[in-house]
């Protein structure tokens, strides 16, 4: 399911935290193919990690294996990364369990804050029983 | 991605935890185990050496801040050294650098520790 050569390359992995390595390998391949700057690459890599961990941790309420698809779309001044899964409705942007308390950073809640800081736009939609979450990074070549 | 953890003694009753590779949701439990085994209230200072750390996510940060809490509670020093730019940026994003002792390299940390030592001597 790796289609790095297409205009909208995508990869599908399962809801297993170890599969982050597959997403990173896919990101590496894509970043190399378009000559992505290192600082943008670093930002996207961390945003992808935080998003994937959130989806795996909160979007599924059963023990079965689920597919999570990650798609890249690049245009002149922006990169969109879309995550699609068939879990329960879960909007990472409105996760009330997770707020960042500066005095209690050991309790977590930093993931969403990191995602918001590293990307310029974040958009969640529930479409036909699927969660569709898109991160956008503006950039100039 | 993997994480390598090396623990070495520091002057006084300190310990240095050098982390290399990736500190993320998959490897954070490994670091937590090492910290649980090695760091307690009698350790001072605890130094985290980030020299060869390439990637840090919020799961890793949680372990770092849990460790800081142990040191805060015991009054021990908690020192971070050798942060690469992309690692420092993560700390900046969560606005955590204020109130933490962060040194760009070993020399800067050695100067700080020597100055602390002199202060203790002057007080004797």
C-alpha cells in the first residue's frame, strides 16, 4: 500500500504503536523524493508521532486490529498530512482529558500542544464513520 | 527506532543518564525502568545527557518531568546537557525551559558545578 510515487502518496498501517516506524520510513522516503528541508522534516516527524500515538490510544474501543491510513499532499506552499481511521468519533483537538498543566508536565497533555505548535492548521472531520484528521504545514521552497 | 541508555556516576552522589537514539512512546518505558532502578532521593545531581538523542516526543518528555519531580521533592539538582537544536525546540514548545537547568555543553555544566562547589566551600 505504499505509493510514494503518486501525487498523493499514502501508507496504511495498523493501530499498533510499533507501526510508527513504518510511518517514519514512509516520511523519510517522501521527504527525500521532494528534497524537504531538515527543519520542516523534523517538525512533521514529531507531529506525525504525536498524532499517531493519540489515534492509537483513544480512537479504538475494542481489541481488534484497525487500519490507519496516512496520506501526503504537497502543493506549492503547503503540505497536508491526513490521517484516516474507522475508530469511534475522536477529535484530537477536543480531547478534554488532555490539557497541559505547566506544573504537572509529568502527567502528560503535551501532545496536542506540540501538534498545534508544529503545524499551521489542524482540521478534524467525521466522514462516513471515519475520523479524518488533517495537519497542514505552510512552507516556501 | 531504538533507545540506548548509559548510566555513569557523577561527582558527589550524582548519576548521569546518557540517552541515544529515539525517546518516544515505544522507548519511554525503557527509560522509565532505568530511572526507577537508578534514581532516588539520595542521588544528587541527576544529569540527563542528550548528546546522541535524535528524537524526543511527549511520551519521552513525561519520563523526563517525572524524574525532575523526584529531584524537586528531594532538593536534588536536575541538570540537562547537550541538547541538539531539534530537541531544545521541543522543550521550548512546551515552555518548559524556564525553571530548568539546561547547559549547552559539558564545559558550561562543569563551570556551573565548580561555581556551586566554591559556594559550598565559602559557606563552610
